C-alpha cells in the first residue's frame, strides 16, 4: 500500500484517530488476520461467526501494527470509523455481523482502497484496473491475465478467489507506486454487488466471461444474473475496453450497456479475438490458432480442459489492448500455469492413478466442463474414469433438475464410475439412472469418509479420478486423502 498517515486515513473514512497523534504512518500491509500483521501494518478488525477482530487489536499492535481500523475504541492506536448506514449494511454484509460493526469497517476499508486507486491512477499512464466477472472461469482467467500482463510491468492480482467485499479492497491495497496493472475478480450474491465493487476500484478494462447458473437461487433466472454481471460493462469509462464473450448471447448483448469500446472474443466468426482449429491432447490440454487483427499464431496451453480456450482468448484480448504484441501474448499464454489451488489441479500418483482436483467450487456449467475434461483424459475407454461429485449449491428451485442433468451427462460421456457424495447430491445418481446406465451402477455415499473408503478399495493403477463440488461440500478432502495429504 502507499504510505498514509492515520490522519489521512481518518479523513478518507470519515473516522477519528484514537490513542494516537494522527501523524503515525502506515508503511506495511493491510491485514484482517492479526497473525499476518507485521511492522508498519494496518489491522482491520472484523466480527466473525466465532471471534471478533476487535479483541485482537492489542495482539496486532504487539506484532507491529501502527493502528487498527475499527468500529469502536480498542485500547491501542486506532482509526474508529462511523457507524454503517443502511446502504453499507446491504453492500458489506458479513456473517456474524449482528450490530453492523463489520459493515462499518468494510465501508471504511473500501474508501481507503478507492483513495489509493485514485492516487495511483494519476497522472495518465499510471495504474490500469482490469475487472473480470462471469458465472465460471473468473479465477483461472484472472490468473491468465496477470501472467500475460506481468512482463509489461508490476501486476497485482488476488490469491485464489478473493473476490468479494473484503477480498476486493484487500487486494487493491496490495498495489503501490510501482504497480502498473491491478487485475481484480468480481463476484456477486445479488444485484448491485458488482456495481459496488466497481466503485471501490473503477476498472478501465472489463472482462465478462459467461452467464451460467451459479447463484441461480439468489438471482431467480439467467437473465437476472446477466443484469448483475453487466454492471461491470456499465461501469467502464468511454475510453475503456469491454471484452465480451461472443459465444454467449447474454454476454455479447452487454455491448449495448457500455460506453466503452467493445472487443468480442470466442470461437464465433464475429469475434475479433478468435480461436479456430481447437485440438485436445490426451491430457485435455488445448492447442488452437489465435486469430486477431494483428495476425495469427498457434498456441498450446498447459492448462487442462477445453474451457480454458475461452479464458485464454479473454487474456489475449486484454494483453493486446494494453500494449503486448501478438508474439508476446502467444508466448505468455503457452508459458502460463495454474496459480490457484483446487482448480483443475492434475496430479498423477506413483501407481499411475491421476487425480483431478477441481473441488474449489461448482456450478452446472463448470461441472459439465470438468466432466468433458475427464472423458478426454480417459482416452475413449483407455483409462477407467471416476467422477466423484458433490452438491452444487445456491441453485434454488432449479437444483434438483440441474443435478439430474449432470448425472445424465456423465452417462452420455461414458464416465465409468459415478460417485455422488451426500444426499444433497443424490439427484446426480438419479439422473444417471434416468439416462440409462451403460456401465457400472452409479453410487451414492453419505460422506467424504465413505467416498475415500470406496476409492481405496476399488481404484486401479491408471484410473483417472475427478473430484468436484461446491465449496460447502469440502470435497477436496477426498483428493487430499487420495494424494496422501491430511483429510
């Protein structure tokens, strides 16, 4: 973060300095975990389900924190923010925030982040903010964009899926005077959430990947999801760039909602950054011809899954728009690697069993993509394939049907062994039976332990195992057990 005095932070947040003169300077990082605070840092006190960060302010001070950003006095130097209003409570909702103190602190954190972005964006030629949203693929695309941009100048991007009202400003505050690119992932649980994140760090480049079924329970329809995802396109300035998926009609229609110049990407002929002649190897890694107005290049990705082609096209478009040459973009895409854990994380054991850990999260579109990747890695029957699947959360009334459709797809793709974990995922087995099982009978097991026991008993050398579910299922414990880590 850039250097700020406590008096400056108080002015930015509308708060007051307590137990300090105000001349103290924050020179270190901003942290909401007191165990990560170091000398010169700013500790952000947030309430949680089990503990309240305000109770750890003294611990943070002992570790070297200059002050705590807090909703009340904490007995050590602090900037105490004003109470949250109703708008803040809607935009900055935290689990366990019974009195609104968390919303107040998060609102203050957002104001600090906005002030830092504004300072780093001037003069012209300073920081460029790139925002990425979509129902699936946000994290992988954010990682690709960061790897394409990093050789052009210091680039900051969040670790994993740090993409909400806490992770967003926290990531922004990793930027400093040397940072040229800030690549941010934007998520939403409801209308207005992406708009609020864009106000924290106004993007000049916006990427919308797709509109799927994730969070369908909250939004009610794919059209409702599209309205919210399109808030990113609406937030772009007239001199900005909207990178939109030409292959998704709900996304390409967002061209009408933005003042920015539009660049379409995809496999459609109307795409300006296009993939043609896509091929997959036996590990489901894609090779394709990247077609642009600058020419064509053959690109071989090191990532697993055909769905990464679309992600790579978005990254290519951003790189080209921000000054990279076609040769540079193609080379960086080929060199790019998976950065975030539990996303198509492919590991082969000494006995030849390959574990595909894609367990970080799941929705119908991402599960379908993962199943297609699994089928490809199975080599049309050359290797036995296992799909160990858990619940896809937040689908609302569509949940039962969507789970059944996944079961049907697994049968159509000739997945050999289908294991649904937990009764909440029972619709997957039911859908497979409705489709007409053409191999071994699909199985429903009650929990992770039962899934691991089944796999331990029946896995054979050379088998390929996909593990995928929504985060709430914590199905990565299956992958950890198969790979010898602690379950």
